[in-house]
C-alpha cells in the first residue's frame, strides 16, 4: 500500500514539472496571431512582451492633439496591459526645446515629438551653415532608423521621402502637413459680387479691384506679428519661382541673386497685397485675424490651413474656402499649395523601451487611428485615409503636388543682416508697412547683406 502511494505521488510531481517546463522554456514568450504578423519585432534594448514597462513620451502643449493622445494612450494601454504610458507636455516655447534636448541627451525618453519634418535639409554647397538639431542627433546615433518597420508603408512614399528621410533612411514618422501659402475667402462675399476663385495673377488683381469698387475691403493680414503676413509672401514665392530650391542653391553658388527679376516681382506683388489690405493692418495681431474674417470685415485673409477649425468654431454657418495665392500668370504654376510637414515622432536609438515605442507607432499608423488624429489635429493627411472634413476634401486637388515652402528650403548664412535674417522673405520692410519705398531698393539691401555674410 505504501509503495503504491509513493509511486502515485512521484507521478503527480512529474506532471507538474512537465507542465512548468514545457513549450515556453520557463518564460511566457507567446504572441497573438496579430502580434506575430504585424507588430514590430522586439529590439535588443526592448523589454520582453510580458514585462511591466513604462513608455516615456514627450510633447508640447497643443490642446486638440494632447486631448487626442489622452484617449489614444488609454486604448493603447488596453491593448498592451503591460505597458504604462507616461505622456509629458510643456509649453511649446523654449521650455520644450530645452526639455527635448535634455531628455534626448540623457536618454530619458522613448518617443519624442519634433515640431516639424526634417527641413531644411543640409547641403554640401551651403558652406558654414549650422546643422539643424535633428541632423546632429541622427549623426550622433541618437535616433532610431525606422526604414524597415512595416508601419512606414502606411504613409504616402512621397510624404515620407520629403518629411523624415535623411541619407536614404527613414528616421521618423511625420503626422501630417499644413499649408500656409493660400488665402481664406468668404464664399458669400464672392458670390454676392459675381467673383470666382482666381487662377492667375491678373484674375486676382481683378478680384481685388472689383471688391474695392463694391466697397468691400479685399484683404486682411496680421501684420503686428510679422510672420503671418510673410505667409502670403511665401505664397507668391511658391508660384512665381518655378524652382525655389534651385534659386536658393544659386544664392550660395553666386548664380542667382536677391536682385533677380523673379525676386523683385515677388516683392512688388507683396507690396500690392499690402496696399489693398485693411487699414492699419500692421497693428492687427494674429489672434484677432479670425474674428476680422468671420465678421465679414475683409473678404480674404492670409493664414495657414491649421486655423480652419478656429474659423468654424467662431461661426459654424460661415461658408469659406481656401486657394493658393496665384502669383504667376501661368495658371499651372498656381495650382498647388506649399507649406511644411508639421509634427514628427522619433524613437530614441537607445530607448529603454524601444519595442514599446515601436508598438505605439504601429498602432498610431493604423488607418482608423491615423484618420482620428488628422480629424483632431487639423493636419492635412500623409496617408490615403477617409477624413470627414469638407474643408480638407475641398482643397485636396491642391495637395496632389504639395510643395515645400520657402522657409522649409532656405538655408541662411550665419550673421546675415535684418533684411535677410531667419527664413522669411522680408517684404514687411516695404511701404506701406516699412520704410523702404521700392522692391528694387529692398532687393539691393538684401543682396548686400547676403554678400557681407558670405563665409571667408
């Protein structure tokens, strides 16, 4: 009887040992079918699938985007219960720039939001130009190469190439583009005055003159903040220049100049815009511009596509549209919008939870989630997704040949003077806004400062 009991006990122990050791090598490495087929593979620095990890993300304060990610992160943590998301935000000014630099250098984040795509791209002919931070981080091996991640293919290849590709490799996921080279127009005012959207410069001049004859102020600009007016100037540049990048390269090589006819044409047409703007437009701040338009005080305003939700919120019944500023009399040069690629996500190469970061990007890149992001952010999509937004759908024809704007292409020289500084074409120095009377005079000032800043 005792021997039978002992044999039974040994058999029971053996069953437990086999169950504990069988199949998993002592650990849980099983995957669901969806994870094994579509999720990014675990990196060497990533945690095991069942290990409790904290995914650290940093971003700046952007209320619609932050609100979207609050909900998205909840969904992500439901899908991956072992991953806790910590999403830190700070003001978008120098506070975020400092946080970004500190956290990347300390490897104290997994996912980092950049304020744009990779622009301008450094060029061998721009001797002495300072490398942008994103390039410094990539060159230092701090940013992960995402080229072979399956979710990259969810986005349009041209947008991927133009936004987050460097030296033939993809180092980020750009979340969408914005245009700022167009004019918002009041459809009712246009219809009441028998006007159509202009497709050439001469047609645009006719629209402006007709509005003035009918007692309607044609244009509104936020001149107090300077940069909002220069959005319109960049619209002129995008249509007057057939190849802005070639012109900028020529400035460095000495084959083009700020005094070239095309550049003087841009300044002259910018002066026309200012001469037909609302009185005292240089005193209008950017925050007041939407109200100026919604109230019908002006028929058109220069602004970025990002502000369409603001206009809708101020008057849900307002019918408005958006068209590229037609700086050329060749309509084919005016049929596309220009702008920039906005927010991009990058993964740190030495991230403690790199695998979790890749899973997060993969889920964000799923069409249904990306479409929700586009709707929340107001960005123009980088993927072929359905967006229930009449404004975006209406301007889609202008986006098929989306171009980078001047400030995304221009590489400046160090210590350039005030008429060339930064990344703008500084038409605000022209009368009636500034002290310079003619486009030719401003062009000469710009070229002399450019020459003075040439590397020795």
